[in-house]
C-alpha cells in the first residue's frame, strides 16, 4: 500500500503506524519532522507552510511511488502538513513497512530528501519581531528541449 | 499565472492574468508579468516555473488555458 497526502489538520503518527505492515514485515519505520523553536540562532515562535496544493499532491505521490518502486517495501505512507503550525507540531510524517530494516531506512530517507529537494512547499518563520520566508532549494528542472 | 510564498508577497497577489499570444514562451510571459511594474517588477527574471503543475524550463511554449506558476526555491519538510 502506498499513500500520500497533504493536510491542514494535525498529523497523528500513531494512526499512520497503525496502517503499516503485514506479518511478513520485520521493520516498521516512522519519521516525524517537527517545528523547532530556534533556527540559525533566532528564536522561532511558529511556522507557516504554504503549498502549491495540487502540484504538491502530485509530486508527493511521485516521490512515494518512486521510493516504493526502488526498494522492496510493503507499505509506504507520507503526509505533509500545511498552514500555521506551533512549535513542536509535526510538519511531515513518513512511515515504511518492509521485511527488513535496511530498505525501510533507505526508502524513508529517500522520501525525506526528495521532499526537501522538490516538493513545492515553502516555510515562513514567525518571530517576536516579524516573519520571514526561509531560503529554499532550486528543484531539478528539465533542460530546455525547444529551439 | 500563480505566485507562491515570497513571490506572492512581493507581487501582492497570488493569482494574476497575463494576456499573451498563443505560442509565447514561458520566459516571455514572465517578462510580460514583470513589465506590469510595481511589485511584479521585483520578481526574478528567471524563476523556477511549473507548467500545468510540472516543473518546466522557461523556453516551453504556452497554450490556451495553461496554468503557469512561479515558484520560489522550495523548502518542504
């Protein structure tokens, strides 16, 4: 089973863990990314995640399918939160079930790295004295094939 | 055209209509948008773009009804 979704509701890693695995799986991996209270020495009071919703859902699905095609995993679920988050809230969850731990770790790591590199989502940190969009990464863009 | 995050803040709007002839490249459409002036002029000349929700190069031709989005460097996770 492969599933991916964006949501404005709080993410519940336990409910994702409950969906993972069969008796043949010896590894259940769960990663949750959270909002930190400091960044580059600056006190952070909250974070807003802005998404290009329709495209982000499509790209997140591509990432999940790509991981599930590359490693022999049984289940893979990835969920990303959007909207306003408080410190400590979960912004992203990746869950993987696999027969063995290596493929679970590798598939989970791949999903997170791909999210960082190409999911069209942006973060705006809130401070006591205002807000700022965080620097991001240039996603891989196809080379021009037109003349 | 759709603008997100920093670009939406710079432009003051997340959605803007730009009339261009069919066959115009995305690059020319971005130029036309920047020539509207004001906050639009603060957008980069060569942003990352998505055409119909897929990353695209700036030389892609536009067709009627295409959805063109200007995307700041991404920061999910």
